[in-house]
C-alpha cells in the first residue's frame, strides 16, 4: 500500500450518471462530509468508539489493529465517504459489505471493565453499539468543522444530523433509538460518558497504537500531532481517562493548528480541500444519463 493509501481511501468509481445517491448536492451531509479537514477528528472519534468496553473488545479480538493501527479509521472513513457520495448501487454495496464484515464479530468481555462484568456479550451488529459508533462520527465531524473550518449554526447541525440518520438506518440503527435532533445527540454522548464509557486495557492499547504506532507512520516532528488533536477534540473526561497530556504546550499547539486550518483551508484548491469522493459525485450528478 502506498504511503498516502495508509491514510486516505482511494477515489471511487464514477457510478451511474445523474444518480445523486442518498443525499445529493444541496444536502448538509455533502457540505460537511466533503471537507478533508474532518480527518483531524479521526483520532478522537476512534478513541470515543473504543472507550465503550464492548466496542474496544470487538476491535481487539477481531481486527488487525496491532499490525495496522489505522485499519479501523481508514475503513470507517471509506465507508462513510462512499455512503455519503456514492450512487445508489455503491451505497447498497458498502452497507452490505459492512454488514458482512460485522456478522462474525461477537464474543464476551474476558474481564470486567467499568460497570460491565466479565462475560458481558457483544456483537458488532448490535443496534446499541451501532448507535454509539454513529454518534461518535457525527459528533466529531461537527466539532472539527466548528473548530477547524467555520461556524456551524444550530440549524445546520440539525440538518446534518437529519441527513446522517439516513446513513444510521443503513448500519442497523433503528429510528426508535435515534435522538430527536443534534442537541439530543449531544445529550446522548454526555450520558454515555457518564454512565457507560470506561478506558479499559483494550482501549488503552488501541489508543497507544493509534496515537503513537510502532513503527511510526509520520515523521518525528509530527508524531505527537495525533495525540494533540485527540486531546483537543475529546471531551475533558475522556482526555483524562486516556491520560493524554494537556499542558500549556499541547494547548498552544492545538490552538495554532486550529487557527492555521481556519485560515488556510478556504484558500486551498478544490482538489486538495475536498475528498475525491465528493468531486466524483459532483461530476456524476452533472452528467447526463445514457439510454
């Protein structure tokens, strides 16, 4: 795999001309998800996910995170981008692929973690766990857009959340479990932090591999950047639970990166600023269907 391929999913196939997929050009989902800068929230989103002991055990026991620590982040990103910008067939194909990959992921906690006793069962396609993973993706995308690019007003947050609930249904989250609006999603995240999340041994190992992998995947001066980004985006309680440093130097570094992003990203050419999935989708929608 190329060095860029370790971080970024490849550009998708063109798809069916004129097919807008499940969202379309005027959607809040396209406005938010098209920005490459949302990748800055990747470490925090992953650490949020595995702070749930059952998610962490599923990742530990059923994935190759030890040999490829970016596997889950890259796979999740590829699935989200394809569902966001793919045509109808690509969306169905990705949802089916994720379901097949999740089907064998099940087991039990080998030891107690937080409020969950040893032997607690888990399965990747459990609607409650799917809701938590969905919530971390939506929450981190809004937080990063707000902090690293532009203000996201409440009405746009709600519109983005409503769009993304259509994605949630594709990944086994029933409507009855979904919060009513974005404020409800924020409340759900807060409640999970207070009542369920706990950074156990599996989560701690995954966090070390993601934030400072061995061998390193970035040059030495930037090796601390994923940890700084995670520390700055995560809620304070989880930042402390993971033992992430948040001294003056980390706070200054985070503020500098965020300010630089706000200034630089709007000036970037579209092929650099936006994911290729969005650019392909925009061309596809403008194309004239054949036949």
